[in-house]
């Protein structure tokens, strides 16, 4: 049962069944998600107005990554054993947003959390060009409890790129080479909750 998870420039995150459990090709879209931040562009796209005037609309064009945890490593996701599948995707040129999904039940994806530059602690987050890296880390006492757990799932990503368009005007680094404090950060967040660790 192979699944695909990806975003597109129309602002939609797609969940597609690639193959059935018996190996037969499928290609069926099982779910789709439009972030709240992408709703405003849907009318423009539905009227085909995006081709009439620049700039090109960007939506969810970041690279998706996953974090798969299996307690037994048997190739099967068994939630009752503590197994899970989480996926993460940024807007990239589409905006300063990063989204996390629980895909443990791939037919019923659940939004776990989202982070934007409006989220406290992430004010320096720019366009999310940085592909997040999902890893496990020994955080020691970083969370206030040194439980010796070397398997805390975290997401590491850079602050992104401060550029793009505001109406018909370039902004940030796209507007010139002046100093810029937006995007010059490295973030580590709890992959389960989205809480800022560092």
C-alpha cells in the first residue's frame, strides 16, 4: 500500500494511493487539503485570472518529507504497537508556512500542526525554501527533563528566503542587497507538537 504526498502551485496538498495492497496501480486521490492561507488564491485560479497578470501564483510547492516509526521494523504500520507515519511540507515560494500531518491512517490524514511567521518564536521565518529534515535526537535537558531518550522526533529547518512579491513590487532580498534579518535562523521543533525547541 504505497502512498504519495505532495503539494502543488494551486495551494493544495494531495494524498494519493499509488498502489493497492495487491500491487495493482491505483493513482486514486484519497484526500486533499487546502491551507487557510491558500484559500484567497482559489477564486483567482478558478477564473483563470492568474495568466492575465503577473506574478505567477505559488501555493504549496515545497518538498514533502516523512518520518516513519516502526517498533518492530516489519514493514507494517501498526498503530497499536506505537507505529506512526508523519509528513511535513512547506509552502516554499508560496509563503512562510510549514504543515505537519499524521498519515498513520493514510485514508484519514490529520493536520497535526502548522507554523507560520505569525507563530510566537518564528517571527524570522521567511518563505519556506528550506526542506525540513525529520530526525531523532537526544535532547538531554533541552526540554527540562533529562529522561535519556535519544529518540525524540524533531524537525530541523532554516529560516528560509525573504523575497518575492507584494502586489507588483519585489520585496526583501528580491528588491536589493541590503541587510535583512528575516530568514536568517535555524529552527528545531518537536515533530509531534510543533513546539519550538531551539
